[in-house]
C-alpha cells in the first residue's frame, strides 16, 4: 500500500492539549502533512506550555482546556493529557465546536465515553479516539486481506504489548490518580486490535496481578466470540514483551512483526507452508495518518471515522471496564471512586 500524498490532505489547524511524549511525537509528525499546522498548545503549567511552544514554534499558549478550545485559530483539538483528564478536555473542545481527537484510552470508563459521544452528536462535532495503529499502512493492508477472505474463517487472534518500567511511584503508569496501570496505556492496543477483527466479545476469562502501587501490573485475557473464534491478549508493565500479533484463519495465518502496533510488516503463510512477506516503507512515528483521517473527515462533513467508529470505542471501554471490575481496579472518574 502507498500512503496518501501529503498534498491530498485538507488543511487543518491543530491545538494540542497536553505536552507529554505522545504529544511531541504527534506534533513532530505533522510536518509530513504539508496542509497541517499547530497554532496553539495547552498545559496545566505556563512553563511547560511555553517550553512546548518554543520547541515547535507555536504562538498561542494556554493554561487550561477551555482557553485552548476557545482559541479561534484552532480547528481541531488533540487531547493527550493523562487518562483522567481526557473527559474534561474533550468536553471543553466539543462545547467550543471544535473537532476532537482524544488519545487512547479514550476515557477512564465507558460511562465517560458515552457522555462524550452523546455530546458530540448533539453538537454535531467530529470526535474520534486516537487509536493511531488503525491508520498505519500495514494495518490498512491487514483489513484488505481480511476483506479478501484469503485467511478463511478466523479461528484465533493473538497480540501482546508489554514494556518495562522501573518501580517509580511518581511515574504516571504506576499512579492511580493519573489512571495508571498496564491496561489503559498498553492493553488498549491488543484489545482494540481484537475488536477490529472479531467485534465485541461474548465471553471472557482473565488472570491479573497488581503493581506495587495497586494499579494493574499485568493482565492476560482470553476473549470468546460467536462462532467459536477466540482472542488472546497480554499486557504488562514489567517486561518488554515480543509485541507481535497474529490472525489465524482456517486457510492461512497473518503474522505482524514487532512492534506490531507501530509501522511494521507482516507475513501470510498458507496451510501448505507457502509464505509471502509484505513491506511498508514509512517516515516518522506513524501518527500523521490519524491526523490525516481527522482532516479528511472534517472536510467531508463527517462526524466520525468509519475506521474507528465511536460506538466501537465505547464498546472497547466497556470491555476494559469489565476487566478492571473483575480485577478490582478502580480509577478516578469511575462511579464508585
């Protein structure tokens, strides 16, 4: 697959809410879209907003979500704050009539996700979860393979996402108040991958173990679907896992190389052992593809993306709610928190 030309993407002016690592990667990739620009940044502290603005040459700097959303130089807001702050930041942007791209996990729970979706539909505002993996060229090609029927009926999907983090209570991954834990940051990737292929699960079995601060440190989940297909998902904060993924059908299997959720390549192996490899050259981190999707949808007057539909985002949040419920993990924003 050849990525779309940057000159074919409609122009869009971005406001960035949050100045962490993913925001740096997102803004760093936008120059690969010649029609995209960043006109404003928002942070809880003026010094971090100024530092981010100086780094990327952003003129408008704000210290709250409402001010960023009300900035008339901004067409779309990218929300990349910690999870418990996604809801308020996205709601401010929706109420200001701006298109909104919200980092995954979309919110802390399905209830918050439903409220955002309802408000966006009421206000007739574009809204999308920033599951950037779905828009990468190799995953677009995976969907083409699935649609072609080459793999046959799907039997098993497997994917993992594990990273090693030192035991530091100040790290947001271990901080309950900041929505820490493996599931919302890392596990969202393989769960969304399984959802993209198999839809909503009907059954679930899981094993989990908490981190030293009480957030989820490692979770393994088996999901069951109508027709007998299964998905096996693992996520952990304790080690660098293989980060590979596979879709196994009756006729062939498709295996995505590490790290499968980033720009990668895959191999299709037929039942007789014949293998065919597929390469996808790329530039940057791969985040420009989701930005391009937002720009295309907004220009076309669409209120959501067919690639990452809002109802599916809510459904995935519901699956993660059930996983956390079974493990006893509560976060700020939950009904019982």
